[in-house]
C-alpha cells in the first residue's frame, strides 16, 4: 500500500462504484448459508500473528486507516462545541509537524458520525472539506421505536444534510428467522434514505450465532445496503474478528453473484493502531485492495485516531509521547 492524499470529494460508494440496488429476496440462498464456527474462530485467531507490517509500510497503512475512520461522538452530553472540535480533528487528523515529517498533506478522516441533533452543526463545520456527515438513525441503538418514526427519522436526517445514514435493524427478525420482515424493513429504510448512503448495523453481539450474522448480512445486501456494519458500539460485545470474517465473506459472495461491491464497517472496541492494521490485513486478504478505500471500508471509532497519531509520532521521532498530546479536542 502506498501513501496517498485524501480525495476532496465526498467518500460515497456511488461516486466511484455503481450503487448496490439490491435484488429480490432469495430465501433459498439465505437458507443455504452456514457458518463453521470452529473454523472461523481458528482462522481469526491466527490473523494478528500472520500479518505484520513494519516501519515505512506500517506508517503508510496507518495513514490509510485514518482515511477510513468514521470519527464518532454518540454521547448524551454531546454539545455543539464538542462536535465542532471533532470536525476540526477530522479535517486535520495529524499534527502539522508529524504530517510534514511524513511528507503527506490533505489527509482527512472518512466521515463524522453524530446523532441527528448535531447534523447541522457538523455540516456547517465541515463545509468545503468533502467529508460527509453520517447520522445514526432508526431508534439507535435499540431500534425499537415505532416503525413510522424510524422512517421519519431517516428522512429528517437526510433533510438536515446527512450524506450517510447508519440504521439499526430489528434483531428480533433475525432471532425468529423472519427473513421477509428483515428484508422489507431494510428496503423501506433504503428507500427513505434516497441518495444518502445507508449503512446497516446488525448489532452482531445480539444475534446469537455466526450463522445468523451471515444470513442477516446477506439479507441487508439483498435489500440494498451500501455498507454492512457490525455494531452500534453500545452492545456488550461489538466488533470481533470472527464476526468480521463472516460478514466480509458474505460481502465477497454477494459481489461474486451480483457484481456489486458493498462496504464493511467494524465498530465498537477498536481503539488501538495494531487492531486497525489487523482489520486492514483481513480486508486485503479476503476482498483485495479495492476494499482498502474509504468508500468501501470504515472504522467506527472515537479513540482509535488518538493511538494512530501516537504511533505515527513514534515512527517519526523514535519516542512515544503521552496520549493526552493527541487528544481529539
């Protein structure tokens, strides 16, 4: 991987790839999907030790990881000032001296992710940057509000300026095997998003089995999801390598059958630069270099950028600095 400057255009799949239009529900395909849990866990366990990059190569991969971060704040005490500081960090995620020493410019994060009430603030703070605003929606994180309100929430967020909508599915449809209901729900969410890019959050920690994860991933893609995402970050178990492997292979199968590329977003619990490198290596191994771009891969994270910047300073200076020197705000 080589170091590249960030694009100035918004990182939406439809700007580079034909957007996934979805397809008719194919229950025979869904029911044929299985997951060999022991084999998946064994493969995932070997990943951190089998894929390692050092020195300049590691720095280049970490720069790419920055470009793939959905820099996120989803707290009840969010304020306009906090969101503006986060947006400033998204515009300039590296300290000027580190960027200069690395010989890079124009590096930005993939998006800013906020609640609906903070969309207008974020859109204003990011004006002219090309960084999209993503909004969590549909009764995030539980997804249990009345259906018409979930649709209305999507529409209001798009109207407010969100270019990406992170929706949450109804876990009960997966747990009860009601695939038609999940498909219909996702199709309705996709329609409400219009031109906005839609990420389907599966909340994998609450789906029970890896087979359920695989089937739910496939259903959401059939229904037109632009991205599938692991978690809200609010569950007790969020992104894991076994879950990621299952979802990534579902994406590969969908692409092989339909020709459409769907993005992937692990979220929740990814806070260390070394973890980001493992996820990037997994994407490269399973899907290839095309999925190492921010229009097809994102990290849902808040503290990850802090550690990446710290590791890049170590690469430049040979010394580790205190974490507070790289605070987001």
